[in-house]
């Protein structure tokens, strides 16, 4: 759908309306309108009231928001959260065109989320993990723009993830002494530990950290001292050693638990790392404990 507001580039600006089901009204957070607008120089909007909340992601430019007489400024990469039940004014300030991704949303917990976030951070939220939150935002918009289907439960999850990033922005600020890159690597380390039975491709881990593969490898080695590949192999080896020492699992079961493609690959890797086969290691450990 094409907007009719003044100072909006109608050639590239679009919005979509969504009518939630009864289940969504009862259970979920849900969008009611979502759009991606390119605002021309001089854009200005004075809204008396609109029965929902609105999330915005500033793609480019600078916007000034005034709510209940309080003025705040949002710049590229910021998120904005407003209660549209209250009068609000916002305008584009940059000399060049500006772009906003926006979503009116509502739901049973919408007011509670707004109050918790607003009390801590106000209307404009600057996130360390802005890329992740905006990617969730863009996923919802693209679903409508590309006329794909998304369940209301998944839309609820995506909106909740965005709001959760806002809720934890204060915690990120308190931890500002630790670089974000280290936190991102620590998150993937935790994921590796609990998913050793899965393939764990480099692309997946880099995407989780919001990094390119090349940059992820470099930062990973700075934090751990190992490349991701070496770290995963070591983690699998130590998990296999634990299973050999503490139970009666077969080699096939250990392979499945630790993410090895075959018992031959597992035995070869184990002997390369520890100098003995898995069964020789198990027998030696049992003889020592007798």
C-alpha cells in the first residue's frame, strides 16, 4: 500500500495493514500496521492519538520526537518506542532524505513492555546489538512485502525479541567495560558447548555473532586462542573423553553425541589428539582405577 502523507517519497515508501486473529488478541503481541518510509526534507507529523504502540528503526537520518512536551533525538541505528495513545510529534531533521522502518503493534503485554522500557531508557533506545533487533524487525516487514506467510506465534516471537533487546540495553550499558565482540564470542561458545552433536558450520556461528566469517575467525582467536575449527574439535574430544571415562556408551553413541560423522573419523581424530584409540584409552583408565 502507498502512503498519502506529505514529504514522503511515495515511489519507494509502502505500508501494510494486519488484522489479528482472536487467538492473537488473546495471547500475543501483533502488528497492526508496518511500513518502510523514505521521508523527504521537511517531513513533520503531529498525531493527537492512535490506539496502539509504535516501534521505529532509524535506517538513515536524524529525527526529533516530542511526547508530552519532552524532546528526544534519534539517529541512524537507534530504535524508538512510543505510546501513540498520547499526543506525539516527530520530524525529520537532516538536510538529506531519511528512512524509517516502523510498526504499530499491540497485544496484552504491549503496555507492560512499553512501561518497563520507557521507565529505564525513555523513547529512544541505542542498542549494542542493533543489527540483531533490526533484522527481526525487517524480517516481519519483508514477510508482508513479499506476500509470504508467517504464523502469528512467530510474529509474536520476533516482536518479543526486539523488545527484549530494548529491555536489556541497560544491562549492556553497565557491561560497557567489556567489548561487545567478546560478548558475541562468549554467546557462540555457549552455543557450541550445548550443540556438539550438530554440524556447527562457520557461517552459522558467524551469523549468530553478527560478523563476517573472516572477522569472526579473527575475533574468536583473539578471545580463545584457537580458531573456531580447532576449538570445536577440542571440545568434541574432551566431551568424548568424558563419555569414555564415565559410562558404557558405545563408540557409535559417542560419535552421535559429539558430532562425528563416523566411528572411523572419530577414532582417527582421537588417536591423533591423544596418541591412543578410544577403546585403548577406556581400557587404560579402567585399569588405573582398579
